């Protein structure tokens, strides 16, 4: 079928508009050169750990902490089809399985890597205060249709006794110093759009106030960050743009982010300098 002249014009205009929209989507407004969202690796909005079961897999707690203290034992199994324990997964950031614990006021955070004994995974966490907690298990099955997004399962638990709850800090430019290191958000406390691929730029300064030029690799990356919705207690991962070992520009570490729900998120950045692992916490608003 032959197109008329005005139809050809319409097709051309549509093509120009499409290219323009694509460029607007790929380029991050206001971001300097070197902080462009790479095509093909834009994360899908996801927020997980709200259920103990997903895609045929279920978290089966075996030993759950019930009292406060250090090195509280935790044990669990990951069950697959037919209730059979699954013990082997794809390597995800140098580990086959990741385990997180957060308290509902975000004052307690732990990220550890369990070891397998038989068909059960074992680890320990420090729980020096009571309160309502949630544990998360993250893994990538070999039969995953989307290896870029691990399965995250979660279950609640509680520690009895008097509890000193801490209000979640409001969104701020800088996190509380950690061993003299200061992590601040480039661009201030602007609201992050929900269900939209975005870049979150953080500047890390050393104890001398000078931007950190290089971070030690951590879990095969330049850093690791996990966010938790402060109301839902859902988990969201943010992935670093800078490859491990690459020098930072003005101390900036950039993360690709996509949040599935509105609300406040508490972000926990793990970074390693001089062989020492540190964790900084920062609150952001998503709307």
C-alpha cells in the first residue's frame, strides 16, 4: 500500500518525536558527563520481601531469635516446588545468598552472608534491643527468568522486653558521620519520582573533609546499597554505576534507582575504605 505525501510527513514527525523522547529518558537531567543512565541496564521498579513466598519459593525459618544480645543465631531453609529445600543459587555480588535484618524504626540494620550446613542456612546477627523486626533472604535461582532482579523473601519476628524506639530521621542532605566519614546527597533533598529510573548521586568525604578518591571493592562492586520503605518494610536494591576499583570523580558514588512505592525510604550504604567496611544511613522521599 502506497502512502500519500501527508502520511509520509506524519511518519517523519512521529519518528523525530520518538527519538527526542528516547534521549530525554536516557539522559539524566542535570547530571554531569559520566553519570548517564546506560541503556540496557535501567532497573525495573521493584520492591520485595513483603511475603515469605514468591515464584514457587518459600522462606522456612528454622531458628528465629527471641531474645536480645550479640551473635543471636538464625537458621532457615529455602523451599522450592514440592517443599524440597533448595541449596544452590546463582552467584549474586560474589555470594549465593544475602541475608538482611531491619527493625521497624530503621535503627537496626544488618547485612550478613549465611553458610550452608546440610539443607539449612546458618548465620548470626546482633540484636541489642527489643522491638519488631523483619528478616530478608535474597537469592537468584538457576531457573530465574530475570536474573537482574533477585527473589527477596521476608518474614517478621519480634524481640520482647523494653525497647528504645528511635524516630526515623527526616530526609537530609548528609548522613550522620561514620568513623569521621561523611556521606551526603548531591542535589539536596529533592523528591525522587516513583516508578521512574533515576540516578542517586552521593558524595563521600574522608575524615579530613577531602572527597574520597577510591573505594575498596565490596561484594565485587564499588559499594552496596539497600533501601527499605519505612512504612511497608519492603526492600529495594540500588546498583552502583561506577565499576569496582575505578577512581571516583569528586568523591561521588552514583546509584541507579527505581522505587515501586511512594513514601520515605531509609537507605543503607555499605562502603569500604582502607580495608574497613562502614555503613551510612540516609533517608529519602519518593513520590
